[in-house]
C-alpha cells in the first residue's frame, strides 16, 4: 500500500490490530498482550450448516497431458460449498481446491496455466526450488484474452498497484508455462495466485491447490499411505446472504483499486472453517494410523490444532515433517500451531479410539464455531502395517553459525508513510524496481527477524532452519527445514539458510495475504 492514508485510516488500522493507545500505534505493553489473532472477522449473512455433516472431499489428482506436462485452466465456476447453496469461485481447473499435482524428486515437469478469468493472474509454487522465470514474481502477469484495462493499471502505479514500468516484468497473454525441476526434498508444496496487490482476494476466491513431491527413500519408510494419507487444506471463509464469498475489497472487480476496508487491513478472517473446500467436514477412518498433510491456506487466520476424542482425551499429534520435508526424527505434540502458509506432516493413531466414536480436530485459537475444524468417525477395525521410524531422514542440511558469511536484521511492522500508514519490512514498502537484498549463490546467511503483530514470514527459493526465538531455543514444532516462520506479536527469531539453487530475483514477505498486498514484501536478488 503505497498511497498516502489519512489519520482516520491510520487509526482504523491500529484499531484492527487492537494496538492503538493514547499515544498512537503499538506500545510494548500493547504487544505484551499477545492477541490470539491479527485481523478482523467477517460474519456470514447466510445460515451455516451444522458441523461434521459434510463428507471430507479429497481433491482429484491431475493427470498429465503427456509425460512431464500438465495443463490447468483458470476459470470461474459455480460450485456448492455450503450444502444446497451455489457459490461463484475462481478456480484452478474448475474445483476448489485446485487439482493436486503428484510428482517425483528429480523429474522436472511443466505446468501450462491458461487464464480464463477476468483479471491478470500469477502462479507461485509455494516452497518450490524454482528458477526465477517460473517462480511467479508478482509483476510476471498472465493477461486474459482481450484484456483492455492497461490504462487503469498505469494509473495505479505508485499507489499500491502493479508497476508496469518495471523493466524486468515478464508478461504473457492467456497462457504461460511454468517449469519446476523438483530438485528438492520430497514434501508437500502448494500453488496459489501471487498477483501484485491482489493476492489476498484471489486466494480467497479459490485460487489454491496442493502439489506433492515424492521419492523412493520416503516411499520405503512404511508411513501410512493410500487412503490413509490425507491432504488437508484448511482455510476460513465468510458468505454473503446470496451464498457468494464475502470479502471487503475496496474494488470488488479486483481490476483497479487494491486493498480492503479499514476494519480488515490487519487481515481478513472468516467465520466458516473449510477443509478441502467443505465446511467442518467429517471423514470415516479405520482404527489405524493416518498421515495428515496439513496446510493452512487461510489469508490471515492462525490455528492451534488438537485432536480430541468424544470422552475428552487428546490424541498425540506426531510430527514427522515440516514445510520442506521430513524431520530427522519424529516429534510428539498434544497441540500444534499452524500459521498461514505453513505445512505440517503429522501421524495420528486411531487404534485405541472406540469404534463408532469421533475424534474432533479443534482450533484452540478459535471462538464460537471457529473452534471446530473437522472430525474423524472411527468406523471399523483394520490391519495396520504402517510404522513411524525412529529416523525419518538423513539429508537435512546442517548449517552452523560459523558458516554464515553475514547476518541481516529485518523488522516486520506497521509504520508511517508520510502522513499515512502501511505494512513495512525494514521501514520500507515493497517496490518492484528496488533490490532490497543481494546475495551470492551458495552464501550462508543468518537473518534476524522481529515482528509487531503476527507475521508468518516466507522466503522464496530456499528452505531454512530456525536457530532461536526471542534469544531462546526454537520451539518443538520449529524442527526441520522450513520456508515460513510464524512470528508472534512482539517476537523475534533467527533463521539460517544457504542461498543455492538458482540465480535471479525472488521475494521474501509476510504471508498474511492482506499484509503482503499492502506493502510487506521485499526483493531478494541471488547473483
């Protein structure tokens, strides 16, 4: 958000954060309150269904058009999310979530996206070790056929809109091919729209899907698989009285003016929890181990998940993986925090759950109906030959502080822009033409990050290890290789990474989607 904003809007943003004091924005005392959520919640205007009545959908797996090539048409459809209620969606391939891509490590693929939506789009494979030309930079737009709104986009320049004067922008019309080498550890990635200034409403309308990378070493571990491996995309939404998705965009056409109304500038939260596009679904399971591939695809909502039996007892959540693949060894949790864009690979064992009873997955950060996420109905006994090995992976990178050639500091904060306000990294809003960080291919760096409110910080291209939080050891769920670190209000963290893979221009940003649309991104140049 590069436009100048009034004092009234400044107070509106501060109010949404819950941090306005008599002296202005966020004081240390206000931050110390550590609010459970950052953002404003929309209330649906249509009757909502009861929880645990809708079956859990499993997204279809996309078939290649020929070996190594996939095609996805981005198009608007009418679908049923709330039972019996039609809802217009922007989709990958006509479904929400979009079709799942299953791929193998070391086997490159090309995905051709055809834009049949009314606005430009950009596709980013989140967590992908991807050449810059296919990373989905926000100004690398794919225009729909006959797009005639270029004048309006020029007028937006410098006001939070797409900078059409960016000499490195790579635009195309109707179709673009993205190449993914898959030179990385097996893991769960996800793909979503990353258009400059309009990422948040595009994801909200349905532009998100899952992408798996697998290899023979992981296959041989004996983890739960087949129908006992469940991809779970968790996302919150709200609905208008006609069944459409409610979103407080300043420009509902998403063509010219970016941003949201004042109450929601800290992030948009919905009051309906969807899993794989279904509200509070239920899934029938065997009394056996299941592998849950968890993704938080919400714009701004944080979760703290727990699995609770009908008798109130909690089941262990055994974490075996993080954003960038398997941990070295399993980590057992009773609850697991999940920030926007984070992924966790978790084993849950239903063997001792009485047949006929349920296990609810609950959100400890929710209130009212957002406390519930989904449920499992244990319906039968079954043979279970799966296992959880004591050692899961041998290929996690071991970077040490002494390996780092430099240390950088970044603040993620609300801040002043002249007489107005924005979401800033290091005191600056995003500018496509500016290089914020330049590093050499192969360099190891330590980054020290600090936040005012919740900021899930995401690096493109590379994974990282979390060295510390607030000067102390990382938390148990910080294990493994990450690409998104969740900073809580007033919190600092240190991460370490090696910038390898490819040269070119990449991003790092807050993955609260409203924050990134309003300036909280920065450029990373790998030379």
